[in-house]
C-alpha cells in the first residue's frame, strides 16, 4: 500500500512539472528573465542610463560596492528596496511599454540617480 501511495505522489509531481514546463514554453516572459546589472559606487549608479527591451521581463541586479546602504527606488516602476553596503539585491521588472523610467537612491538623492530606457 505504501508503495502505491508513493507512486501516485510521483505521478502527480510529474504532472505538475509537465504543466509548469508547458506554461513556461508557451509564455517566454515567465520562462526567462534577462539579467541586467546596476552598480552603486561612491553613491552613483552605473550605468546612469540602462536600456532594456520592451515587453520583456528582466532581472535587475543592483550591486552596492559602497560600505553604506542605499535604496533603489522608482515611483514609475513601483519599486523600493534597500541594498545593504557591499551586497546585492534582485529586482524583477516588466514587461514594460517603451518609455523612460527614472530611479534614484533614496539615501543620496542628490547624486544617486539614473533612468531605465525601454525600447
């Protein structure tokens, strides 16, 4: 009896994995997120302008090389996340329509600024 139950669980897991794979293949936005990196150094974002493709989900890695924390914030992207000193965060963005989406570092607003340009 235990062997039968274990077998049924494995079949159910296989069914779930098959469905998830089919969804991922049919919807590329779910299946793949391209990686883009923003680096914070001396309270500045590099690159100051990041170009990404429209209608595509991306994975944005914010790498803080400073010893102090910074916050990646964008009203237009509806994102706000603290990046501790000497650490990284991941922010998923999109899919977005073409346009310009500014962002800033909330702890150093005077110099920590940039924009994402979607083409």
